[in-house]
C-alpha cells in the first residue's frame, strides 16, 4: 500500500481523552484535545488594515508627539494675548493682519507684538503668538481686524504633546485592535503592526448530492449550503476563508482535493461523510491515518465528529457532520475556539449567559443539546425563546436564531421559566 499524501511525518498521535472505548466523549474532551493540538500562528508586521480585530503582539510606543506642533483649534486670528486683553464689544481692539496661515501651508512662522495673523484650524501657531481669537469674536477683517472679545492666554491653542508624548505606550501587547487604535497608530506614522497571522481556513463540502447555485437540481440533489455557512463563519471569526466547494463521495477524489488544498491551509474544515452511512467518504479516506480521530460526541446535534492533523505540516482538520445545523454547531463549539487560539484571541470559547426559557423543552438523556433560540431582555431579565424543533436539517430555523440554548447532559426537560445556559451567537467577544 502506498503512503497516503495526507500522512503526517510526525508519527501517530493520540486521540481525545476518554475516546479509547469508542463511547461518546464529552464536548469538553474533544475541545480540550483540539486546543491542545492547534498552536498560535506566528506574528509578523501586518499592514494596519489587516490587523483590525487582532490582538497586537508588541508594545507599541510613540516615536512622535501628538500634536506634533502647537496649532490652532479654531479658524480665527493668532495674536499676542496681552495686545487684546481689554477687547470688548464697547471697546474693540484694532490690529493689522500681517498674513494668513493655512493647515499645511504655513509660511508665516513669527508674529510681532501689535499684529495679528489669520490662522486656520490645525495650522501651526507662529512663534510669539499665544492665543487664537475665533472669527466669531471679530469683524473677519482682511488687512486689519477689529477684535471685540479677549481670549484667555493659551486659549484655542493645542499644545505640542498635549495628547501623546514621545515615548508614550500607545497599545499594550495583547490589546485587540479597534478602529480607534488603528487611527492612533496611523497618526503617529505607523503603517504596520505586529499581530499573529489570520488562519487560512480551507472549507470543503462532501456529497454526491450537492450542486452549486446555477446548476440544475435533479430529483435527488440539493444545493451546497454548508461551504458558505462554514466559510462565512470562519471569516466572521476573523480567519481567511477559502471556500473550495463540492467534492463527490469518492475517497480518491476527496484525498486528491485535500492534498491539493494543503499548501494554502492552516486549518481544513470539511462537512459531511463522517457518520455511519455507506458512502461516508471523509471517514473512508482518513480513518487509516494515525493522526486522525473519529468518534461520537455526547451532543445533539453534532454527534459524529472527526478531528486530527494531516500532511507534512500537521495541518489541523475538522471533519464536521453534513447536516447544516450540526455543521454550524460543530463549528461554533470546536472550530471557533481553535481559530481564536491561532490568532491569540481570548477567551477561546464564547462566553455564555443565563436566561429564562419562555417555553418548555425536552432533551435526550446523556447528550448535551444545543437548541436554537432567540434572545431578548425585558426590564433587566434575560429571556430565550426556542425556535423550531431539534431536527438538524432545520436551516430556516437556524437562520432566524441568534442564540443556542444549552440543555445539559443530565437534563431531559426544562419547564417554561426555568433558567438555562445560553450562547449568544452574534455578540462579539
Ligand atoms: P452526511 O453527513 O454526509 O451523511 O450528510 C447528512 C445530511 O446533510 C444529508 O442529508 C446531506 O444531504 C446533508 N448535507 C451534507 N452536506 C451538505 C451541504 N454541503 N449542504 C447542505 N446539506 C448537506
Ligand atoms: Mg454525505
């Protein structure tokens, strides 16, 4: 037998804890195994716009002061404050205007006593001037100006360094970069900042019944929703998603597609072909690799799972079940934490909240059930309303949900009004 192009070079790896007997393992057992397997990606200097939403991997200090020079906060006249200290409506002060200073066009750099210079917001205050008289307190004169109100000394002058001093810590390592941080970094002249790479996630759907949009549907075929569902979820998590699309239920073609994609993958996510059916292509192609694990997880939906590494670089691969709701849930529960770990984002697992369930629900014993729901708050109390049944094909219901209701393994029923753990799927964390 020739070695699979997907075989690793590091030798066998062990599966999740608790998986030896073939009994279902817990969600945590698989997730801990996943998180112990994936590594944070290396950090490098990334263009600012690429760094949005990533934790910065360096302390960034300013090499500049902000503002970089004393400048005007108003459109008006730069003056020597003493010259205008007595100005009022009753006895305005009259000064000759010696020139104009625009932002980015400041040729006039000195102001003598007894004169004024027109100045625009952001333009450098000339040496000798120590206050700005806004237009509103003047007759807006060109050659000379009448000033009818006195500014305080220093008024409307933004001093060099009053925002940021040279050497100031701008962003501490670990800070997740927001648009506000990026604005600040750009303002001190940075065009790059060190962050971990975003994982490149290759998403592949398996199933001979699958078709692309635009293709004709036969009596037994369906459109491939999962590759969009999963690629979009990867992108929403901050990763770079490559949606490969459809691979038929043919182990050789699946292996070939996977081997082709490995060069650009930090993570592979497949859907379908991991349950107990006759054409479970993913399992068939990968089950002999000693770096792969397949088995049941005590959850609903999403019972059949597979995870491991493939290829020379030991690229992590998640083989998710094909039913759309199972696929999405498995992504949420296993893939999302892995992607966050690779980017250095914490917490890795999405935090949950507690809410009162508005209707009674039932749940199978021994499995953690993730029901779809909609979250709401009313007068300080959190509620969650179940949406649809537990069927893992109910994509319509999934789409209108924004929460997952987590019914523990040992709970088989919840009455309306009981408090339950809820995962809010669209809340940033
Ligand atoms: P499987 O896990 O391959 O046995 O698939 C389970 C169910 O999910 C079957 O009804 C499949 O037709 C369906 N399914 C699998 N892959 C997809 C996909 N990419 N998009 C939509 N439905 C799918
Ligand atoms: Mg299938």
